[in-house]
């Protein structure tokens, strides 16, 4: 090769080498979920659809830089700089979007951490010290400017959904005692804007899961529970949309949920420069956590995500996240069995013969799990006595639970049992023996709720007792499922057995022991599944869902009310965990009469259960029910683990409600449609499906109700999504369920 040719060859080879190196670097950068740029001091989290970034500013404080749709790998975010604001009244600490702000200096926005030292100092200013990246996890270490008061921020990223979990560990390495007055898991910052609106869930007993929408304007919106548990009134979930359209299938939505089952608070704040900040953690109301030198406190996890696919996609991401990351059986939870529950049939009047008879009837329609509810123990004939005495009632079950359990097994079902382990009736042997075991302030009244008091689970002896009782129950009986109930909120939350400065730890210590008991029981009895119930949906959150397999969304089983209850529930939680029973008509809640078909279709939108008094059913009812239970088993994978599309909302007195569940593999879609009342001969609105493969062919079949005459028997996904289907629904409280099976084409 002559020198000129060699030079040419060398230049080409060098270019090729450089390209390889750059591509390799880009590939590595692309593949890494979490990166830190030392030159700009910027942390960047990238998943397929989402980017989240924060930096260390010139004051060494962490400042959010970006949270939204995925940015290109080459988009180098500029370093963080404090906002100048107005130096008199709006200082940089308050107008710069801090990731985690200590209350100190001149901070006026919601602090993440507020504390006081024994010497009276209450100033806390946190600065970046160091960090550690470990796969999808990032820890950032902060320290106060003067004291070794340390905070470690944990970030954990789920690449599949783009959902990030954030929590904080507070460590007192100083030489004096510190008391934490308020501590959040995280603050989530959104860019400045005046067109944000907030969605959140409110309710009460028998009226849970009502979706609320309000514009975010200057000031704070506080969502909270001060009741010791999650509560029916507010749920620790939020969604924020930009633009105010709230479309189901497009638009920027930021959403989040706090994994905590005790008193909690989420504050949605619009600051003076229209920046939106969402801060969530333990509720600071009546809270105080002393930290002696060397002690620490960790917060629950506050999860949040972003999508440009509208609120419908936000819900689907949360559903996926719950199934694959949160539930005890993640990443592939077992499909929920069809269960029967005795509560609405018998109330407290359970006995061996009666339960065996109900079990026979339940088995005849294909039920897979038979659950005996309240009334089987102690002197529990109504809600005045017996709670706390977890001994089988000898009059009702002379030979213990074994004969009933054997019978249930012989019928081909597994057996479940109701318990309410955290409570006690004053009229019980347990309370007579241990009146000091309940939450109380010495010498003050003990307010009862449903004639019961709350055991102080924060106490080690109470925690040990509850664990032993349940462990014995599960060790001596072949029980596959516990319905874990919790039927009142706290009052007089005193813990007189510990020093006064330790007593307010009860809010956290109680819940931690609850989680500990659940975890230990699951470890010792790995096959046992658990439902979280609190007078209906009073304890549903991502914390309890880490320890339980399903939840009871509401005591309200009216199938019409359930449409809006289930609709609200679905914004935050997966249909897989949403138990829904078919009960009697007229329903006890509203005295409303509905057909068995309507009741089944309403319940089949979630995890199906039967709670009716089967002794009152006709042979036709049994035949109808048997068909629906069989149908449900064939579609439940789509309903429970599929993708949910809310096509028509039942909210705001809408006469129509439609949902569609699409199987994960796209092979099936199930449409549920409800008509509350026909009016003026209007036809049912045409239903356009979503989430199908446009190129695949789908053939419909009816479980109940029909499309109008002349509807194509089979068509492309594009046809069903763009043209849609007309349903022949008329009358009052009518319902239809149509299954679309993929019969070919597509991918
Ligand atoms: C409240 C629950 O929500 C009901 O389903 C039932 O289990 C009762 N408690 C039993 O007391």
C-alpha cells in the first residue's frame, strides 16, 4: 500500500473505530436506567417512555430538572441552578424545585422533613454529599450543613412502567436527641404551569371510590387520613393532568400512590411561581418521632409515574405495576378463585349445618373457595361480644372447624375464614384479661366504634399475641384464605405504657407491626392468601397490597352503585384485587331490584364472588349462576390481568357504563355494557373498542345481551375500534357482555 492509500485507509478505519466507540457508549447510556453526569452533576433516570432528572445546584441542594416523556439519550440536561425569585419574599429555597427539602433557612413550601433538637434548634438545611447507583436503584446521601443529621433518599425504578418509588431514611448521627415533627417519603415536582388539574378519590363507608376533579390553583390541597389507617374518606392516590381535558387515551398525566396503611398525608401545592409540588408521607398530625443519637427512621415508599397516554393509560400502568411489583405473589399472581362468602346470607348466625348446606349449594355452581364470615368464634352472636376470643364457638361448631373444612374440601373447594385480629369487644375474655392492651389515654373515656376497641398493635406483647393466635389457627386448620377485617377507626390513640415522648410513635409502630405480622404469617404459611377489608374499602393502598392478595372495595354490594364504586377503584387499583360479590335482590343498601344477569355482569368486572343467600335461589337462578361462573372462568385472565379500558363512565348519573378488558396477549377482549334507564327511545351509544390489534380479526360471542341485528359476525380490530358495535340494550338496569375472540391475522 502506498503512503497516500495507507493514509486514506487509516482515516476511514479511525472514523469507523470512533463510530463504534460512540455507538457503544450511546448503547450503554441507553441501556442504563440511572446515570449521573459528574460534569453537570445531573442525575438522570430513563425508562422506555419516561425520563426523570434532578441535579445538584450551586448550593449543593437537589433540584428537580425534568419529569415527563422520554428524552433522547443525547439531550444533555443543563446543570441545576437555583431560581432567583424575589430575594425579599420568595427566596431561592422556596422557589427552586427541591427534591427533598428540610425545614430550615427560609423555606416556605411544604417541607419534606421538619425536626427539632433537644437544645431548641429547629433549623435543617440539607446538602448533597454522595450517591450510589446500583442497577435500577439509586441512593443519594444528604447531610445538614452543620450537624451530622443524615438523610438518604432511595429511588427504585421499574423500567417496564416507568414508575419510580421514592423513600427516605433519616439518621441521627449527632450527639443530641432529635424529634421528627413531620417527614415525607418524597416530593414530586412538576414544571410551572397554570393549567393543571387534580384527580383524587373520596368516600365514606358504603360510598367509597368517588372520583373528584379540581383545578390546581395557588395554595394547597390536602388529602389525608388522621384515623390511624388508610380510611374510606380519601385514598392515598393522585393524578394530575395538564390541559384539563382528562381524556382516557391521550394527554400528559402524572400520577402516584403512597404505600402506607396508617395515617397519611399528600399535599398538592401550587407555589408562588405556579410550580406544582406533591409531597406525601406520614401524616404529621399528632405525630412525633424521637431519634436518640444513633437512631433512624425510614419512611414508606411514595410511587409515581408519568404517561402521555391519558388517565386510562395511567391506570393501566398502575395495574401492571401492582401485579408485577407490589402484590405478594408478584410478578405473576395467581388468578383469583371464584369465592362464596356467607356474610350477607347469615350475618352472625353461622353454624356447622348451615355452612355445610351453603357450601353444597356454592359448589354446585362452580365456586372454588368457600369463606365463612363473622360469627364462628367466642360469644359472637352479634357485634356486641366475643371479638378477641379466637376460639371456635362450641355450640355452633361442636367438633371444631374440621368437619366443615373437610366437607368444603370434599366438595372441591378450598376454605377461607373471616378474622378481625386487631380489635376487641369490651365484652370478651381477652379484654377482661388485658384491659390495658387497647389504645387509650389513662383515666380517659374509651370511645367504642361498632362496640369495639382497637388493640394497640404497637405493643410487642399484643403483636406477639395476635401473631400466635393466627399462627395457631392456620397451623391447626387447613385454611387457604383469611378475610382480614378492621371495622373502626382509632380514637384516644394513647400508649400509656411507654414514656410520654415515645407515645406518638404509635401511628407508625402499629402499622409496622401489622405488616410484620402479615409478612410472618405468609412466611410460615406460604399457601395462605389474605384479603384486606376494613368495613369495605377502608384499608386499600399499595402498602397493604404488599402483604395481601385482594381487597374488599365496599360493603355496598348494590350492583348499580358498584358500577361507580368499581369505576373509581379502577383509577388506582387493579380489577384483579377488586372483589365483587353477586348478592340478593332487592339489595339491602338501596332496596333496588335487579336481575341476576345484571348482578353477575356488574361483579364480573372484577374478581367474582357470590354473597347471596343461596337458600332463596330458584333452580333457574342456579342454572343461570352456573353458566356465569363457567363463563367467568373463561374470561377472568383478561379481566383480572388484562388491560382495562373505561369506555363510558357511570359517573355523574350517566345512563350508560361500558368497560373493556383486553387480555395481555391480545387474544381476547371482554366488553361489559350497562344501561340504567332507557329514555325517549334513544339507542344505546355506539361502543368503539380500544386496545385491539387493528390488523387481527375478531369474532364476537355474547355472554348476555345482543348487538343489533345485522352486526358483522367477525371483523378486523380496526373495524371494532373505529366503526364500533351497536348494542340492542333497552329498558331499566339492563346489561350485556360480549366477548371478542381473535380468530386470525395480526401479529
Ligand atoms: C364488615 C365487612 O366489610 C363485611 O363484609 C363483613 O365481613 C362484616 N364486617 C362482618 O362483621
